[in-house]
C-alpha cells in the first residue's frame, strides 16, 4: 500500500453531493476564507456531506464493487428525503461548516451505506463511533487559530437557511491528489 505523509493513501469516500445552487453559495464562502484567512484545505473537493470518510480500497476491489453494493442494498429502500441547512458552525478551530439540521434519516442512510459497503468490501473502512453530524465543509485543517468565531459571525450574516433534496449517493475517487465524483447514484 502506498503511504503519503505516514498515512495510507486513501482512494475513496462516499457522500451526498449538495445541489448546485447551495454549492455555489458555499464556494463563495470558501473563497472568502481563502482571501481573508489563507485557507485552502479541502477547497478543491466538491461540496458534499460525507457518509463514509476517506478510505483505502484494496486492489482486490473496485469502484464498481461499491456501486453494486449500494445499488443492491441501499437504493431499493428509497432513502430520498428533504434536508435543511441552517447557517454556520464549527468543530472547534478545525472545521467550519454549513450546519445541516440533525434528522434520524441521515443516520439511517449513513448506516445503510456503511453496512452495504462493509459487506461487499470487508475491512476497507470502519464505522465512526461518534454520533453522525451531517455538515457541508467550508474550510478545515488550515484555519488560523482564533478566527473561527469571527468567520462564523460573518457567514451567518448570509442567513443561509435552505431546504434541499437528499437525492444522491456519490462515490468519490482520489485523482492526482484531488477528490472527484466518480459515480453518482440517484436515490
């Protein structure tokens, strides 16, 4: 396995792509964070809600194995639902994000995707033991200490309150150091 910076090179993650209008708004927020504070980490990744964080897919398996598992075990259950973004928040000084309101449907969807993937490609990922907190990342990892509170205050002036359809499960692949949507499955 290829290592990068002492970590196994992650090849995939699974999430829900945000709709285009919401993505454009949050891309503007990313630009603000870059211009105001020099933040760049994660800005090349499309706006999404992570269901399964980045993992290394063994050479014994392919993206098609992930697609087949989701098509077989998740899509027939009709998980499509409406979600709501309600302004901004942060995980300490590490990650600034648009808040997606908690709803048990997110956890049920995440658990179904995790179950399908872990059954089809055993050992590739492990379930996060923390409660699932759906969110849309604006900036992470390179936010200067002490600026998060001010950045949240400025972004909350946008009064970003918006409903959107959770209508896809997207498999992302690392391509040349960037995360790109490889396959998007309609819910």
